[in-house]
C-alpha cells in the first residue's frame, strides 16, 4: 500500500471513529463470503457495523483518542464492531453469530465507556444487562412503592364497597341486618 493510500485510509478511519467510545474487537477467520455478508446485514439491521481493519492503520487513525486502548491491544486478524447503544449490544449480537459459527468467530476484546476489557473479561460482556434494561429496573424500583400504596388504598375502599353491596342485596331480599356491638 502506497504512502498516499495509507494516509487517505487513515484519514477516513480517523473521521469514522473520532466519536466512537465503545467497540468490540472480533476475530473472524475461515468464514465464507456469503456468511460474512449475512452477518454484516444482520448487524446493519441492528444499527451496527463490522469492519476488518489493519491494526497499524487503526492505531495511527485513533492516536490518543477514545479507542486508543483497544487499538493498542489489537493484534492479528481483527475486525471492529461498532454501533448499537453500547459495546454490550454489539457483544450480544456477536454472541449470536458465535453460536451459529462455533470456532470461526471469537470475541477478543472490547472498549466499554473508556475501559479496555481483555479476552477473559469480554466473554461476560454479552451477559450484562444493557443500559435500557438497567433503566427499566430503576424505574420499576421507583414505581413499585407507589403502586403498592395505591393498591392498598384502593383495596380498603373495595372491601367497604363489597360490604355495602352485600348489605343492600340482603335488604332488597327482605332480610334483616343484625348489628354487632363492639
């Protein structure tokens, strides 16, 4: 690759990954073209992108930017998965493909909100709840006491209404209602 082409590719990578703070490093070896296209299409539908990148060009492109820790660790055949809401979404999408392709796809590392996760730690990334899941749990925790209180307040009124209805039905049937003294 000529120096001019390297500079053009580096500049293109620099603009593409300037604002990216989370990514997943994947090794894709021995996957045929049709399967690769299907994987790209699937990731694209999930607003993600997979790109095979030459490690040295990525290091030059990101410099000291947010992806620098991941770029410094990358070696060998490397593909970068970006997009989704976070690296967790990307890891979950790749885990689906690992299940389909067994030994041909491997998670090698990730960058999650500025922290580099090596191969031993990235395996658990797909099992983590996403930001949306955590937000739903927090909202559920906030709403739970209020809904319990409302249910308790309405339950008492429902019990009283049920007793009054039973009394009215007895009176309509001509029965007498006995008073119990306390």
